[in-house]
């Protein structure tokens, strides 16, 4: 297992993976956040957990053939458990309920892996390196297959009691509107997401 000092070494890289409804995007990053290589592959359809895992493993082998990356982080389209091990639910992916994605990737790659909500990852990245770096408080909105969000308060990610505070796409706009995969009706995601 790689140590924290290995991750912080100026020569080391980590892999960042964004799991989306239509694409899986990967980046190999230096400790300062600079992306040195990127890759995008289609999300398998149907996007079952097993099919997505296999697609991720092939893409990881393509972007890091020498297995030099010391750790893997994955942003998933929905809440993860508090330990960063389990994808609780991914509304726009088939069969994604309590999927132990971090454990699966660690077992297959031998590298420490953590998962988090994709929009929260984007919000933290924006607060660290993007336009939000000058502010202690910000809200980030993501638009794609779904609608997500991240809330940064006083320089810290705010997730709320159940870890879903930034799930802005599930806000009800019209209680009589179209049904969402979450079971909600008329949510923002039904009106603003990209099919």
C-alpha cells in the first residue's frame, strides 16, 4: 500500500475518475493538481456495476500502463457512504445501489481507492484550483446526464446529515411534473439535465 508521503511526492501521480451517465473520464494528476494526461471512454450501456468496473479497469490500464499512479479517486453520480467506499445510489445508472466500488477497484488494481459524489469532487476542485479559490463560500452546479451541486461553506465541503446536501437536481420544482428516477416528481433534473 502506498503512503501519504508517496502521494505527496513531486514525482508521483494519482488517477481521478469521473463516472458519468454517458462517459467515464480519467485523468492522471501530479500532487499539485496539474493534469498530465486524460482519457474519456463511453460508459457501457446498460451501465451495470460489473460493466462499468470492467470499462474502468480497461481505461486505467490505458492511461497508466506502467501502474505508476499511487492512488485512485472516483467521482460517482450520486451519494457515497461516509467512508468513501460504497456508491449508495446513482440515479442515472442501472443497478447502482450500495455498490462497493472502492473495494472492487482496490482488489483489481492494488491501489488505495476512495469514492465521493462527483459534484462534490468538482466543487472541491473548483475551490482548490478554479475560480472558487478566492472565496470561502461557494455553490457549484453541475449539468450533464443529471444535475448535481456542491456547497462549500467557510472553506469546507458541506454535505449535510445524510451526505446529500448538494443534490440540487432533486429539488422539486413542480410536484405534478414528470417522474424522476429518484422517485421524486418534477425535480430540477427533469427539466435541466442533458439527455
